[in-house]
C-alpha cells in the first residue's frame, strides 16, 4: 500500500479509520472518533488515501458542498488491484448516489415522489399487518432473533412492494442486497468474495430486466413504473440506468432499516432505564427513534470528492481528493450534542446526520421512520420483559453499514391467538403482502 507523505500532517497510524477492521474497534468505534475530533479533526489518512472529517459542522459542510462522483473509475480499480469488480463499478456510476446535479436532481426527483410522507402514511395499517404476521409465531415462542426473524424481513417485503416486484421474492432480494452492500460499506474489496458478488450482480440485473419488461406490459403505481415513465417529465433514462437505480433503492431500503431496528433495540436493552421510560410512554417513540438513529447510526460514513482546492481547519484539501465524512462521529460531537455518549430518548433539538445531509439526503427516511415506528411500538407492547440472550454479539464486518449479525432475545411469551391489533386484517398469510397496489 502506498503511504502519501504530506509533511506537517498528523499521520499517527493509530488514528486511521483502517482500525475499523479490528472487530473490537468496530464493535465500539466512538473512542477512535473522539480521538480524531480532538487530535486531528481534518485528518489525512495515508492508509486510505483520503481525508477523514469527524466534527459535525465539517461533516455537514462536506455533505452539502462536495462532489458525490466517487464511484471507482476503471483506472482507479486497476490502481487498487480490483479491476475484477469492474462490472460492479459500471453499475455504481449509473446510480444517483454517485452523481452530481443536474443529472442527480432529475433522477432523484423521479424516484423520490414515491416516498412522500403523505403517500406512505396510507400504508401504516398495511405495514402493521406485515409486522403482526412476522411477529405472531415468535411472540408465542417467547424468543426470537430480532434481526433474522423480523427486522431483516420487514423492510425487504415493504421495499419489494414499493418497487413493484413480488414480495415473496424478499429473501432472495435481501441476499443480493447484502452482497452489494459489502462493496458500498467497505474501504477495500475482498478478492475472495469477487466471484460471489459478481454472480449476485448478474442475477440482480437479469431479475430487474425481466421486471422492466413486465412493467412495460402492465404499468402500475410503483418505483419501477415511475422510472419507466420518466420521459413524461422530460428525463430520458435507458434500461441500464433504471436497473442500476432499482438496485440502489432496493439496497438502500434493505441494508439500513434493519439496523435501525436492531441497533435501536440493542441500545434500549443496554439502557434499561430508557427502555422502561419508553415502554411506559409510547408517545415518546418518534423522539426516541431520532435518538437511536443518532446514537448508533446505521450508515456510519460516506465519501465525497473536493470540487476544488478547499481549506478546512487549516488543512488544504486538494481538488478531487477523497474525503470520508463520518456521520457516526458527527452524531457524537460534544460541540453539537451535550453528553453525546449518553442515550437520552427525550433529547430535544436532535439534528443528527444519520440520513446524511445536502443533495443526497436519504429520501427513504420517511419510510424508514414509519417501518421502525411500527416495529418499536409493537415489540415494546407485545414482548414484555425482553432480555438479551447470554451469548456474545457480533457486528457485521461492514465498516460503513453498522449492524449486528443477529440479536437473539427472550421475553414473556403471549398466547398464540393474542390480538396484536391494529392492522387491516390480522390473518397470517404472506399472499396479502401485495396490498400496496390497492392502497397507493
Ligand atoms: C434507517 C434507515 C436508513 C438510513 C440510516 C439511511 C441512510 C442514508 C444516507 C446516510 C444516505 C446518504 C448517503 C450519502 O450521502 O452518500 C442515504 C441515501 C439514500 N437512501 Fe437511505 N437510509 C435509510 C433508509 C432508506 C430507505 C428505506 C430507502 C428506500 C427504500 C433508502 C434509499 C436511499 C437512496 C436511494 C439514497 C440515495 C439518495 C441520493 O443519492 O439522492 N434509504 N440513505
């Protein structure tokens, strides 16, 4: 690995974000973030060949002003010895996440319309039904893996419905998403995983190409139809762009919301006083959810390029140098949040950056909030006396997308016929997961 030598910079190796590859640091990265904030808030990381910003105001500045065109180009892949994953990079450059205005603005506008809070609110009861169906057998058993049995599956089903693909495919969609997320979340590619990831990508592309044909024959009210109809708004999108962005929306919907639910329940279980407060006062859930997003952000960092030479805190960032904006650190900045390492479910003025900021602010945020609100409310109401299973927890080896591999818990079991209310139907039948078309 080449280590750039910029004289006068604090290149203390112990400050490198590379240490997130150490499972103990990944499990609790906040001391590393605090050191960066205190010792070198605009840090040149020679191991990652990038600047790392960790203070709230700098992270927000970078998100608002820097370029998102940082999908690896073929030359960069060759330089990294990663040219084998070129087909993945070819898809990434077509995704809105890696575009700047005006291309970004047009493409985002086409998709984001499907995620407006007013439209999504109509899905509340339907999502409650899905939650009830997933939880019912586990609540009767008195134990579950919150992620495997529930939190991974709920967003996979809902995202499939909103996109317009069969919700019964959610398990396959989730497996593909996890493979793609490995590339999005990590600093380095793992050659041992190339073959698996490339196979997943080819399968996803074929799957969405087929879905496009079906939607052309039978248009519906969903994300795929919106992308196919973009021409109405004067935006021409070819099939490769539509497919790349279907993959992005699918991954965005599936690789983050489970971690809000999983990380959030873990944080509550580790802070029993806050858990009890929330259980006895459910109207606090929206405020608590924002705190859980701040406290253990499901998306910890993202990368941008400097649009021109920029001076930040006395450091000169050169044009087109990479900058890693660490939202997980900004959310723990004591200059922005008092006692940032304390979980306080009543915290006010909580302007966390868990959904990013600036032009790429997550447009799935209203959906994530809706799904997680229903999930937290139902779990707290129907699974009393919840306790963590006495086994060590493991964090997913994904440096950017922060979540556990599993979250096994036990609780007081409920009778199998216990009413979970207040959904539309209450029958345990996956076939009704196609309810969104009639509601939208
Ligand atoms: C708790 C759940 C979620 C979190 C923490 C989250 C986080 C984020 C963040 C931090 C970004 C900005 C990334 C950047 O600036 O580089 C983003 C963008 C995005 N998210 Fe989410 N997200 C969540 C849920 C969702 C959902 C449910 C969807 C869709 C179904 C979604 C789709 C997207 C898309 C498509 C973008 C790119 C937007 C753009 O480039 O303009 N996300 N998300």
